[in-house]
C-alpha cells in the first residue's frame, strides 16, 4: 500500500503544474478508505480475540457471563437485582456490561435489565443507564455488520431474521430505524446488525436509535421502579397494549387510503 502511494506521488510530480491528476486523487481516496476498513477489521478482531481468550483462561469472567446469561434467559428480575447488588458500587458498570453483552452475543431479553435498573436506581437514573448502555450495544452491532459483512451477521442472527430485516428496510427506508425502535416486537439487535450492512452512516443510525428507543426505555424503567407484580405479566400486558395500538393505526391508515380511492373514483 505504501508503494502505491509513492507511485501516485511520482505520477503527480510528472503531471503539468505539479498537480496530481484527478484520477490520482480518487485512487488516493480509495486507498485511504480501504486502509481505514482494514484497520477497523484488525482492531475489531483483536478485541474479539481478547474477550474469547479472557473467557477461556479467566474463570471469574466465564462465571460472570454464564450466570448473567442464565438470569436473563429466565427473566428473573429478583435474582438479577441480588446479583447486581453483590457488585456494590460497580453495579451500574456490571449492568451496562450485561446490556452490551446481550445486544452483541446472545438473543437475551434486554427488558429484564431495564426493569431491574429502574428497580435499583429509580426511573430516571435507571433509564439513563439502560439507554446509554443499549446505545453502546447498538453501535457495536452496527460496526460488526459494517466491518465483517453479511456472512458474519447471518451466522450471528440467522439468515431468516436478516431477510426479515432486509424487507423492513426496503419498506420503511430511512425511517426504518426509528420505526423498528418504536415497535417492541421487532428485534433490536437484528436491526442494528442489518443497518451496518446498508449504506447508512453511523451518526444517522445512532441518532435514530437514541430517539426511537427512549420511550420504551422510560416506560420499562418506570414499571421497574413501581413493580409490585410478576414482571412477565406486566411486560406482556404492556406489549399487548402496544400491539393493539399499532394494529389499530395500521387499519385506520389502510381504511383512510381506501376511502380516498373510493371518493376519487366517484
């Protein structure tokens, strides 16, 4: 790559007025872009290898991952609360790490962490912790998709899930991220991975994610702080209400379009 840069500079020196030809600038740009992607891929691979090695050679880290996964899989808020309290002042850090972990590696329910954060830290601080850590997780998923491409993402989320995400992006276009974040039955992680496979830039993705996921984060945190019943019951009641509202809105939109067509034909 360095030799290619030297050749391009020599080409510029031989050009009239000592200026690089237009194509040389384009070639330089391509080289720098490729170099950046290679650097990102190397950095991401080193980070992944570090955590893989840490998992196998450091038993406390392996136990942390195993117990955290077990608690999240069972949606046990009480156990997660006790688990986080065991870390003392480091509880927020551990909670954030679990949120990022569930986003990137495991298809585990994030709402359990959000509920527990609301229960432990209150609505506002719990929401801030859940929102910020899930944003980090979304960013990591986005860059995994951007750096490693579709084959790697298919292995992580499955071909069928990724095809569903493709259709979602085809239908909603630039609004796909916000729409997906507002719908609780659309996978947060799959959409983040799929966004990395598109031409979408990181900041539009990041901003849309932050706006779209904030309402649900606030609601879950509030429910967590005021939780008196079984978390699964509270969660599914909330989901049922959201689904009803979404279906009603869709039916209303379709009805209005049909009505306008009928009026136009008259």
